[in-house]
């Protein structure tokens, strides 16, 4: 029987798997993430790790290049809701808050500003 915990995390990881299936693994940020940290990306897609929002936002930027900004904006809203629900659940898991804490300490940067600094 699936619990509310596994549902929220599973919905986000399922969404991310669907999103990456629409992207070209040889280009954009998706390609960079595959080259730089394939195990970390796989953990996020499998629901074993919480993806930082800037990673999700970068993948959505890749989607915008394919499907357009309006489509990606709708997807962004959906992804943000799924991630917020998954983070809330993750935070309540044993050790979850400690896993999420490094993300809180990191200075906030937007995907566009990171893209300017480290564009693939």
C-alpha cells in the first residue's frame, strides 16, 4: 500500500522522469547534469534524493527551448507544487531536515543567473 509520503515523493520523481524524457540528453542543462553527476540525477529521478529547485528550473528552461516559454511556465507552476509537497514530506522523514539543510544555506540564485555563469 502506498503511503502519502511515498505518493508525494513518487509524484515528483515521476514528473521529473516524464520531463527528462522530453529533453535531449545531449544538450542543455539536462545533458550537463547527465555528464557532471549522473548518479545524483538518477537519485532524483528515482525519488531517492530531493532535487534542488534550481536543477528543476534548469530542466524547465530546457523544456522552454523545445516547447516555448508559455508551456514551460505552466509546467513550472505544476513542478513547484509537486516539489513543495515532496519537500514537506521529505522534511518530516528521519534525517530529512538535515539532508535539506545544505540547500537552505546556499545563497539563492536563479537558474538564469547560473546559466550566465556556467552556460553549457
